[in-house]
């Protein structure tokens, strides 16, 4: 059984959506960025030649990034 077939069977059994390796890579990168990981680290982890590639591909404004930025701003103006 291939690695992909094995992973698909585990996802089906767990009732999880079946994601392609590309989708898992994208999700991992976005989660790292949402968690506050340095974009240079994420870029190197993904094997990109430049941070610009990583930013253009993975650094979009998610709800979590927006919420975190607004919370930081609120802390700043009330300090």
C-alpha cells in the first residue's frame, strides 16, 4: 500500500477530509505563520529560494492573523 493510500485510509477511518500532500504543506505553513513563526524560518523549512515566494504564497490574512493583529493594536492604544 502506498503512503498516500495509507494516509487516505486513516483519514477516512477518522472521519477527516482527505488532503493532498500539497494541501497539508499549505496548512502546515499557514499554521506556523499564524503561530508567530518567523517567515524566514518558514521559508527555509519549505525550501523556498526567497522569503518573497513564501509571503506571496502563504502569508494571507487569516481570521486568526487579523484577530491577533487587532488584539496587539488594542494593547498598544491602551498602554
